[in-house]
C-alpha cells in the first residue's frame, strides 16, 4: 500500500517491485463501489482499506479468521471519474518517469534509476509554493 501519486509507482518498480497496490488511487473512480457524495462543494467516494473495521465487520476474509484488530482506514477520497482516465494517467506517468532516466523497459529502469536523499529544505524547494494545490492527479 501507500501509493498516492504516479511517481510512487515508478519508484517502486525502479527498486524492484513487480506490482503495486492501487486501492487508494482507484477508489474514487466510477467503477469503484459506493455512491458519489458531496461534502462542502466537493465530490467524494467512500474508501476503506481491507484491514479497516468496516471491511472486517462486513466479512472480508482477506486476513482469515485470525484477524481481530482493525488496522486500516475508512473515509472518503476525491471523486476521480472513469477508471479509464485514471489508468491512462498512470500509464503515461510511468512512461514519462521511465523516459526521465532513458529506460525503454523495466530492466533498464532498474539499472539506470538513481535515488537521491533530499533534506527538508530541498523538499521545500522542489515543491509548489505560493499556491493552493487543488489536484495532484
């Protein structure tokens, strides 16, 4: 879990992941379960992790009968429209991320990717400032 932005997918694949969990990113799509609700003028869809109290109470068997303590989250995620739009963004983001390092495939991505450690100041300098960010995806 933990994928919130397309860049997280590129980074996970670069360090060797074969797959990523996209529950959070796909939860706000038309095809995800739950009705769209409006809260303070914005549209949302319900979201709950598979380890959440609600998922366990509704009979989720992902963890088997031994799981007794909830550890997931429940809430709402921003409505994102059709799944095809989100998947298109994710695919193109992956292509773009691979292009940044000159990789034509996952093997090249893993070989060419370089990670740098940012200080708090570096992170601040590389982030949008002076504006209210209304949408990342």
